[in-house]
C-alpha cells in the first residue's frame, strides 16, 4: 500500500498528477496482470512508443510503477511493473490509522551511515560538489558525509541506525526499506550486474542482482555540475519483512520474518547494505539521495504495526 499524507504536498501532488490521465490509468490496469515492456504497452493501448515512454516516466516519478532494464532482442528494454496495489490518502497530518493499524515512517539521508567498510572505486558527492577525494575509503568517515546525496563503492557495506518510534513494538506486522540504487562501474555501464545484499538487525534478508550502472540519460534530479559521463540514476527497490517471509518488491526471497528481528528488544533498527566478498557479481553500489537520480527520497523505512 502507498500511504500519502497531506503534510507532504509534493509527494501527494505527484501521485495525483500521475492518476489524472486516462492513458496512465490504462497503463496501470495493464500492469495488473503481468509486467510489460514499453513497446507492449504502446501496442496494447494503441499509442506511439514515445508517448507511452513519457507517461511511464510520470508514473515512475510518482512511485506508482517500477522499471527495470532487461536484455532484449536489440540491446536492452525497459520492463514495467506495478509498485502498489492500494493508495491511501490521509488528510490529517501525522501517523496513518487504518482498521486499527498504524504506520511509522522515517527517512535517512544516504550519508548518515554509522559504520562502513568500502573499497574503490568509491566516493561521495552532494548537490554542490564532490565532498571527499575519490577512491579514498578512509575519507568515508569525514564529517561532511552527512551532506552526501550520492555515495558509491565497489565492494563492502554501509550501515545505518533507524530510531524505532513505535509505541507497541510487539505489535509490529511488517518492516520495509525503500531506496534508489544501481551498480558501480567505471564511468557507467548499463550492462554491469551487481549482487546487492541487505541485512536488518544483523540478519541477512536477501540479495538482488542489479542489472547495471545506469548512465544512458541524465538523472531527473541531478545537479547541473554533475558530469553526464558519470552514473545518472538508479532503480527504486523495496526490501520488506513481514510475519512469514522477506521479499524484494513483493517477490519472496527468504524465510526471515519480523519475529526473527527481535524488534521489541531495542530502540533502533540497523540496516546494512553492501556487496559481499563472495558475491558472484561484485559490481558495486551507487546509493542516491533526494538530490540525485530519479526519485525524490532518501532511504525510507516504514513500520506497520497494531496500536
């Protein structure tokens, strides 16, 4: 479910705009049954491919669909899938209440990690400039990391601590983390797979293989000073842990469940993301903040619980 709050008007306006077109509604209806590429979508609703691509960018920017580059007959193709089955709009600021269930959300800037072990190629940038020397792992603990809007490394991990501001920790039903990311190649390479793993409270949740380091077009939010020869944008991915399993974008990946995380025993949650030393594809990571890439968000944690 996508939860929208009137206290975040920009996010609400993006979704409202995305849903204001009959064509975009038709695209969402098509994706109810299966994932489709842009050409299939254009043929199904009888519009030009360029028009379909424009509508898909609006839906993607609003977070209503996910896109992923996959090998095609000629090069790569963009495959689209639905992000959510439901959209809930709360017109009263604060925490969401629905059928006795509450939602606690918090955003974590990508530079606010509390621990790391990274290897070149690596670096950090904010909206104004590079903030540490490139390929200098020791600089990752520089105080300026707090301003980072893009961080990258070839191998290793970064770890964050999220405060668990939930009144009834024993009633937690699900926990999810969403973020924009891609692989890390020299310059960029759309065909550069990387096995990216997430751990929560030191438990391995699951691995997603990113298809590449994307630079075929400019990221929608990138600052003007950022070179077009560098990484440009990522994909928005969601790791979720519920009462029975863990999943990535609602596709089951492991049997780790909420009870395994022992959330009631602490006041914070650790979130670690990285590339393992024994990964098949050691293709690195780019992590995007609000001012880089395509999605106006940091690392977002959402906890669903019963009050």
